[in-house]
C-alpha cells in the first residue's frame, strides 16, 4: 500500500512543468472576455487553451487520415 501511494505521488510530480510565461501571460489572461474566464486562475486558463489546441490538432490529423486526398491540397495552400 505504501508503495502504491508513493508511486502515485511520483507520477503526479512528473506531470508538472515549469513554464516561463513572461511573453505570453497577458495574451493568456486576455484570450477571452467572459466573466468566467476572468475568474479562473492562470494555470487553469493555460490548461484549457492547451487542451483546446491539442483537440484541434488531433481532429485535423484524424480528418487527414480519413481523407488522405486533403493532405497535398493543404501543403499547396500553405506555400
């Protein structure tokens, strides 16, 4: 039992990271204008923005897997 608790604490510690927000803190704080956003702590705002962006990236990748003909068109439009 002691080992299980210890492992959990170690895993939780490994899931944390220090991030320098000097250049983006203002952007994160002002990413939305609703009252609920303003009440959230900075860490939750960052987590939400990160999760939303990861969801978007994963959806784009899934869309490309489902329709591989989109891939060359996206490359050409990016040039």
